């Protein structure tokens, strides 16, 4: 091989080496960019998710007699009262804080009325829309019922609502609320993550629609009078006096010959 041939070969090798180094630098730059992006995601997305949830309010539940999952009171009570509620609804929370305890004490604890709490999703533009957090919180409450703590979870959910679709009932906050009421977290997480009660929540919503619901909370009173089943309804977070009037009327009708 001549001198010119060797010089030509040397220049080609030198060119290939420069190109290889340039490509390597380019790959290293991209690796650096990707690494920085991953670190950014970790800093602003992942790390906050690892922080413990704070600000969960502890609640002392109002005593409920003869609890059977989401029902309280004597199964033989002559009048049944069913609530269709939404854990994100401010009027539902008002009912729980102002009125429900009085109904429990005056009618449920005395064996006159059996009370059942069911779920209904957010009311959106005049239609039952079924907000995600409303459905998730309802499923969480039914999971708590598996551990005989439905009513403790019911009270804790209302106590810890931040607003409608405002992040009140993300999976992590629901876990924190469940922990606060003393649930076995392994059992709760297995129940919740499997969507065990999705079909029951959907059925609640459909039954609420079939019952002519106009918003939450909504109440259906049923009783038997003259051998026939009778129904009455109460729309909204009405004062105790309204419930008293309607329940007394139902009790009177149920006891009539």
C-alpha cells in the first residue's frame, strides 16, 4: 500500500472517529435531557404522592341502634325512611349535621322508623351525572360496611368534604379517612381497588332516578296502610319539623285499622 493510500485511509478513519464521537455526545445529551425530565416528574408529581395526607378530621359518630350495614333501626318498624345522598353535597351535609341525629333519637331509637342511607351521584345540569368522587366515596362507605363501620365512614366522609369534585375523595384521601375510622386497611384497600360495590352504587343511582329524585338529599317514606303500600317523599335538607310532620302522618296512617 502506497503512502497516499495510507494517508487516505487514515483520514477516513479520523472522520469516522469524529462522527462516532459526535453521535455519542448527542446520545449523552438526550440521556441527560431524559434524566432531567424524570427527575422533574419525580419532584413535582411522584414525591408529593408519597407525602402523608394531612388535615383529616376525626369524628365521633352519633349512636345508631340496630345497625345492619347502611341501615339502622328495627326491621319491624312500621315506617321506612330511605335517604338518597351525595357525600360531596353541602345540603346533604347540612341534613347530617342539623337533622339526622334528631330523627335517629326521636324515631329510629324508639322503634318507629327504620332508616337507610343510599348514594346518589352529583346533580349536573338537571340530570343525575354521577360525579367520580361521589361514586368513589359511596363505594368506600360500602366497603366500610363490610367491617361494620358504615356509619362511622358516613360521618367521616361528610366531615372531610372539601367541595364538589375538589379532591375530597381521591384514593389517598379515602384511605386516610378509612384509617381514621379504624378500618383494617388491607381489607379496605382490597375492597375499594376491586370496585366491589360499583354495581351497588350504580343501582342506587338508578333507583334514585326511578323514584323521581330532583336533587340531593332526597327521602322516600314507605309504609302500609289499609293493606296497601304507601309512599311519600321529602325533597332537600328540610328542617326536623318537616320530617316530624311527615313521619307522624305516616305512623298514624300505618296504625289506622
